[in-house]
């Protein structure tokens, strides 16, 4: 019974796997989570606090800010060309100017309902003091480091005026990887890292109305008080590049004996491959599935794609970090090495292609024209007994009867020599 339950659990898990990485849906979901939840999400465990002094009172405000993740990752790796952005979780809680009794707030709503009230008259001049507005404004700067390149991106801000002062406030919490950094990332070997550093501020701002007794009544006097909290955070993501290098390992010269037809390829890649197809004369003849995919949710509620090794994972030879400078004029370095072998029947010319897909959705193909020929005798008859055909038969050297007799004599002498050696060995 226990084995049956385990089998059912395994089958249910397997059925939930994706054949292709759900790149678009995961990115869309994460951007929605960023704007609807993380844009204003206070995390008390990492919060900082400021104290605002106003009309003889101390008001405490708290805020938090940190890196939540990327819009798209596969096994904690990113790749260029996918409009990937860094998502920031930010949020805050403002304290308030409280009534003397500590029961309610001295804010605009209370004043408009009760007017000048002793509960909010902190200087005892017969006029109330109250909060006209309370806000937290955010600035977000993210610096991207890859190899020797670095770029700092400042999040777009709106300008907010509070009485006689102006403040900048971030209008988004998603910062795209800069084009300059992505350009360098394109050639990442596959095991290099992108570092993301956050520097931000949260500024608590209070517009306090300190009403003063003018003799004939109370008049408003606005005072804007504020203080800022600084935040920093860092995250590291592996970067997989876009380049691939194909090498036909057999047949090396694109010609072979028809009784041993091979289409064997070695592939160096800067990104992991999950699906490979071999096509012969426009017909798909073999599939390789290296990975299937699942999704998990990180601690911020963001989706992340994880790869699950599949039946053909053995075609992945290993992580190598090779620069084939004598073969690749671009001098790229590749981290991932694969081998894909295919045997087939037939004679004559065949067009064979290797189609590969990497885990970030890029496709590439490698096509070769391969000739399969049979052997011939004296460029007259083929080894299968048919007439010589240059298109399907390799030309042979001419042999005369005398040559054949000498060959027979030679093989005979070789046989005698082998027998003698064996006899002497037994003695």
C-alpha cells in the first residue's frame, strides 16, 4: 500500500511538469505580483524606524525595502533579451499625532468634525494642532555589476508637493536590467554571475497644522516635518549566455561508409539545453528530452522555474568552461558540453539537422549535408554487386589478377607466421 501511494504521488508530480519552460506566464505573473502586492508591502522583520518631532510630540514611522527577486529566473539563473527586471518589495507604516488621552488621532478628519478641541490643543492656546497629511515617499536605485561593467538605474519618480516642499516618489518597483549590461551578458559562459545592489530611501513626511490664536480666532500655520531611512540589499544571479558552438564528430569529413551511417555531434553552449531534435531530409527522426519544468514560489510570492532532469539527461557531459579558440573565431567561452549521436540507414546524399532549444526559449539549428557511399572493386562493381555509380560508390584502386595472387600469397605467409609464433609460445 505504501509503495502504491508513493507511485501515485510520483505520477501526480510528473503530470504537473511542463514540457517547455513557462517563461511568459511566469514573467507576467511576477510583474502582476510586483505591482499589486510588493509595491506597498511592509515587512516588519527588516523594518527601520524614524522619529518625527511635531508640536511637542514624537511620532514614529517604520518602513522596509529589499530585493524580492527577478521577473524571470530558471534555477536562479537569468539570461539577456527577455526584458527581465529586478523586483523590489517596499512598504511602510506611519505613526500619528495622537490625542492627549491616547484614544484617537489628531488629524484632519477629527478637526473637521469637532473643530478646536482640548484633546488636540498641545500648546494650550485654545487652538487645535492636527495632521493635515501623512505619507512615506520612496527612492530606489539599483546598480548592476557584470564582469567589468556596472550601471546604476534610478526608478522613475513622480514629484509630490507637500505645502511648501517637494519630494520624489518611485512610481514603480520593477527595474529592468540595463541594455549595456545585457549586451555584455550575451556572451556569458553560463557560470558567471550578475550582482544586483539596491540602495533606497523611505522618507516619512508629515504636514502638521499648528493653529495659533490670533486674538479674534485661530489661524492655520503649516509645518512640514520629515525624516528618511536608508536601505541596502544585494542579490546574485547566475547568467547564461546566448551562444552555441556545434561540431560534427562523425563523419568528420561529411562522408562515410553506408553500413555505418552516423550523425554524431558535440555541442558547446553558454546556456543549458532542454530539448533537441534530429531532422533527416525534413523529417523529424529523433528527439532528446533533457529537462522538464516545474514552478516554485519564493518567500515573496514570486514564481521561479526549476528544471527537472528527464530521460536523456545523459547527453549532458558536464560543466567544462572551455574556450575553443582554434575553432571558434569569436573566442567565446562555453560552460556546458553535450553529445548527441544518431545512427541511420541509407545510401547517397542526406541533409541532417540538429535543432536545439535552451531553457530560456532560444532555438538554433546546425545543418550538414552528408554523403553515404559503398565500396567498389576496380571502380567497376560495388560491394553489393551492383554496377559502379559515382554518386553512391567510392572509387577504388585498380587491382590486377597478379596483384590479387600476390595478395593471396602475402596472406598465406602471414598465416604461417602466426601459426609458428603460437607454436613457439606453447613450447
